[in-house]
C-alpha cells in the first residue's frame, strides 16, 4: 500500500512539475541582436539591455516597429486566448499614452488589443471584440504606477468571456471578470511595438524579449518566467476592480433605514461638515416643500435635527432663505460644542448673508454679519469665500437673490477667502481672488474668470485647502491659517478630504493621496468613479459613494479599507430620472463620530429626497459611544426630547471576507495528509505553496 501511495505521489509530482515549469514554447518569441537589427525608416536601434539586447524606442521621434517585418511565424491576429510577456524599461513618462505593443488604431473597426503606459505611469491593457472602443472594449487600468528608468517583467492575459489580468514581475496586480469580450476582433490592423500603427502614442522605452502565447498562462508559469528574467519582486495587488467589488459573492449588505419621510423633502447636502451631534444621537437636516427647480430668494427651508433614539423625531430649529441644493445652508454642529449649531441665512433687509448661531437646548440665538463655509477643529474660526460669486458662477453651490458686485471682473481684488471669529464676529480678508490669479498656472490667460469654492481646514487647524475655479480644469491650493504660505496640490480637483495635517485625498481621475508640500506628488489609492470621500477611525477606513452609474442610475455607497485596499459595498440606490444637474441628489455619505453609522441623502425610496441611516458597526467594529447630553431645557420645537429605549440591534451582516490572495496552489486530498503535506506547507519559505514544497515534504516522508 505504501508503495502504491509513493507511485501515485510521484505521478502527481510529475504532473505538477510539468505545469510549473517555464512556459511552453510561445507562438512567437521576439529577441533582438545587433547583428540583425530591424530595418526601416522608423526602426528603433538595438541597444545593450540587462543581460542581452533590447529595442530603444524614442519619443517624440516616432520610432516604431511593424512586427510582421521581423517574423513570419504569425500575423499576430489573435482572436481567442492570449498572453503577452515582455521586459520593459520606460525611460520617461511623457505627456501622452505610450503604446508598448499594439494592434490598435483610432479608426473605427481597427482596434484589437493594446498594452501601454498612461502619462501617470499607470499600465493599461485593452481588448476590443468588434474593432471599436465605446461600449464594447474592455480596458484595465492598474493602480500600480511604473517608475521611469526601472525594469519590469510585464504580463497580460485574455481569456474570452471570462477574465483579463495584468501581472507585474510575476505578481497579479489587477484582474477582472466583468464584461469581458467574447473574442478579440479579427482585423487587418498592423501589429506594432513602440507605437500604434498610425504613429500615435509613441513609447519612450527600451523593450527586451517579447513573447506571445495563444493560451492563458497560469500564475505559476508567469511567476517562473519573471524570475527567469531576474524580475521576481512583485508589487502588492491592486484592489479588486470597482464593478466586481460592488457585488462580491457571499456578502450581505448592512441594514438601511429611512430616518425622514414625506410628504416634505429632507436632506443635509454636503459631506465635509459635522452632521452628527458629538454623542451620535442627533442628526442635522433640512426640510423643504419642493424639488427639481432652482431656489428663489424667498424660498424657505426649515433646519432641524432628528433624534435617533426617539423614533427619529424631527425637531425644527429655525429657517433660512440662503441655501442651495448641493451645499445647503452649511448647517453644522460647532466643533467642540455639544449645544451650538450654525447655519447661513439672509439678513432681514435682504442685502447680505449672515450666520445664525443657536443653542439647541436653551433656544438662545445670535447672528454674525458674514456667512460661513468651514469651521476650524477648535470651533473658534470659520472660513468662507463669496457666496454671491459662487451663486453666479456655479448653480447649486452658492445662493440666489443677491448679485455679485464683481461679476464683470475676472479676478476681484477686494474679495477672496476670509476668516470669521465665531465668538467676536471679527472679519479678516486673508487674500483676494486677484492674489490667487497672480500665482502662475498651466494654460494661464488674462481672460480667465476666477472664483473660489470648497474650503476645508486640516485636522489640526494649521492649514486649509481651497479650490480656484472658473478657468480650465481649476486647481487645488492650500494655505496656512493666516492665508500665507500658499502651496499647489493638483489640477482638476473634484472631491477631497484631509487624511492628516500633511496629506489630502483628492478624486482626480482616481482616488489620489497628495502630499501638502507644493510638489504635486501623489499615490493612487484605488481606481473608482468620482465620489465624496471621508476618512474615519484614524485613517483606517474611508466612506464614499458614486454618481449614478449605468442605465439603472445606481448610486453606490461603500467603504474602502485602507490597509487591505478593499472596497466593501454598503448599498446600491437607484436615482430616479429628473434628479440631474443643479438639483440632483448626491448621496454625500456622512460618518458618525464613533464611526459606526453612515447617513446619506437619496431619492430611491419613492418619496423624493430623504435621509437614510446605515449601521456599519458589524463591519468596522463597535466603538465606545460618547455620552448623550442631558438637555437643560426643552428646545424650541414642536416635539420634546424624550429619550427612547435603545433599539434592539438588527442582525449582523456576514463578516467581511478575507482580502483577496494570489491563487496559491493548494492540495486538499485527504490521503496526502499522511505525508505531512497540507495547504500551508510552505516548506521552502517562498511564500507560495507549490510543487517544490511537495517535493521537500515527500523527501522527508520517504526517509522516515
């Protein structure tokens, strides 16, 4: 019996070793030699590269190589499974895409496949089933960014209708099974190295060996090839592609409940200010009687708060006529206070905007002569720009009814960003729009119109960010609390959140973490549609969302776990037709102080925009709750604050699955256990359980 077991094991070993060896002969293996260099008007030179030779592609001199001129093995018209392996060194990141290998041209019907590098260093791998791009081609873009001057072993695979993947130095960094084409289109397009056939997207790179397979290599083969060329230091994997991450198998969405209801409409608007009371019990919001049109100067909204422990009772606090659909009236709890809320309003004579400061327990109220945008972490100082100009320049973000006196001036020198002392009302102009316009920027023109929108203090109150908009793509800048030491962060910023006093997470094509050091340097955290992001739990987690996606207009609300780079869906909420433009209803998710609840705005429930709460404690873990304050007096409201019993917790969702691995080779046959081999038998310490480990374990077994 022992002899038969040994023979069986040896047969299994031979099979595994055959699969784990260096990949079988490719359809074509391109190698370069100075004795027989490529020829032609655009042919690259052969240069010494690593232990052999490579082709030196130079941009912008339009060097490129028609692959049909160097081999008669194939015409590269792959339509089924495909693997491409190559060794590459990108010499510099240019202002455009760099096509490394391509059967792809912009003409309709001429797009087959292409592997290249984006201007940011991101790798892309694209396949088209019909020769077109829009709606049919599948493109993967890695979060990993190649570095100029560094060598990489690059592998891309295509399995029709099943999966596309990108490997770097033998490690899987990105893979997708969503919307994979059933084939690669078969066209007469010219296969190229170093550019597209029309001469565009020229590479500035050295390319070594290039191998084409008409099958999908497995992970062991790919790793063996990378190690064989001396490039086995694989980077960590990318997050799972967004469309797959939103609908993971074996995942139960957490419970969601409405905390407001019709017939009136309720929302909070923007995500970057404090909606929750420090205790987590009370949630601020606004109430209005209409939707789907611009607010007029006399349209009133009611500001109030919801008691989550009293059957979600709505408690009115006041009114305002200074509001907009996207940023509301900047209603917020004053940092450091458990009693005061602030919101913007219009003066009684209608000539200017003001701030109302109200004690929700005593009803005491006072006003400040200027409106606010964002309040410092210590609750002492607010910052703001000109809501009149924002209202004129960008509908939905400023207020209507008071004209911008500088609307015909490109960059006014009498208004910009100001600070406001919330105790004394002292006003101080920190800098003007003319000051900001004078700071040089890309594509600058005297005709550029400037306005400032979106301001946020850093977590320690030492600096603040703001957006200079109205021209081109706009830019994000930061300044010290007194308005000095202005630094550049990035162009084309969308949404933002400080991670810490020295870093800002900005969505600009992807979620990118920028250093606040005037360098423009950043790290791509993950690729996903534009959303409204907030760090919580000391930077371990991020909550964010999307605009409506696809024909179903689905707005996704989800978490991003920073250490594992996992996206964890919280819900998928359809936005009905009509919620577009200025009066769209973004979800703008807001996190509770203890990080266990998310409140968001949505019209998905059929009663117009309302507010909803998601309990995420089972995902992120419980936190010690802040004490609930005891009111010293009944607030001015139609309902009284009568604490209710703590609700019975709902069932916990399925635990978070473990982070994705690398598809390690595992064995589960019971009779192998006698040898001592198991799925964790990494006998050689390589980090991969494979045939070599089995050999070591078997050797120990046979000499016993």
